[in-house]
């Protein structure tokens, strides 16, 4: 218990929590995007994929229960990730109570300067995404067990499609800087490996962003209907 408590109190422990939860969330967003690519194979394929996810764990667990357990674990990871990021930020501010007279973004990218707010925006987007395409609270045309029809109905609204596009552009920036920082937190920070780190972070964030943005764009353009 003392070891766990010290992990949550120490700066190193909080960075470790951010790294572990970040890895979990990076894996999820990639698998989630890849699974949703089945939308281009038609309603039958995407709906069958959605049903497969709800059947995982049966007959040991009731229908859909393992999927909800996974969702709760992911939400917990998001919460821990935000908590660690917030407390580390507050510690950084407390250690430097006086602001610099002039701000200089030395070796800072746009992604890194917007990392904190980007995390909040992504967290709010996740909650809206669940309410929209999982629970159907914000989608008047929602049909349980019909992810293809729900996706088309939701993204047929230009406002909703625009929200998803904007949120996924923010997510892309967050993924890029998050991966870059993750390698540094794990000690993989060396001039010899930095070009590889940047290339991997750019490719990963770009693939996820392009995949996710393609869904609302394809519905608006009539390619998916």
C-alpha cells in the first residue's frame, strides 16, 4: 500500500502513470479507428463487427458485459491520465510562482503548447462520442446494435460532422506530442533515436487522424450512405 501511495505522490510515479495509461489509450484509438474502417465494406460488415464485440466473453459473461468492462477501464485510464497531467502541471506552476516577463516558445511545437487544453477537449469529446454513437442520447435516429446506421445518421448532420472533424484534429496533435513525450519519459531520448521518434509519432498520429476524419467526410460527401 505504501508503495502505491508513494507512486501516486511522486513526480516520477505520476509520469509513469501518464506513460502507462497513454500506451493503453494509444492502442485503443488505433484499434478503434481500424475497426471502424469496416464502414467502407458496408452495413453488414460493420454491424457484424459491432455484434462480435458485444459477444466477446460469452457465455461466461452476459451479452455485451465484457465490452462495457473495457469501456470502464478505458474511462478510468482517461481519468488517471488527466489527473496525472493536471497534478504535474500544478506542481510545475508551484515551483515557478513568478511568471516570466516574456514568453519564449523555445523548441516548443504548437502541439506541445496546446497539450493541456487538448487533453481536456479530447476527454469531453470521448464523453460526447459515447453519448452519441454508443448510448444514442444525442442521436434521435439511434438504433441499438446498428453502428453503421447510427454513424450515417449522426454524420449526416454537418454540425456533428464538423465537431468530430475538429475534435479529431485536436486528438491528432495530442497523439503526436503524447508519443514524443512518452519516449522521453521512458528514457528513450537520444539524438540517435530522435528522428525515428518524430517519424513514428508523426505517422501514428497522421494515420489515426486521417482514418477518423474520413468517416464524417465520407458521409457528408455521400460516399457512405
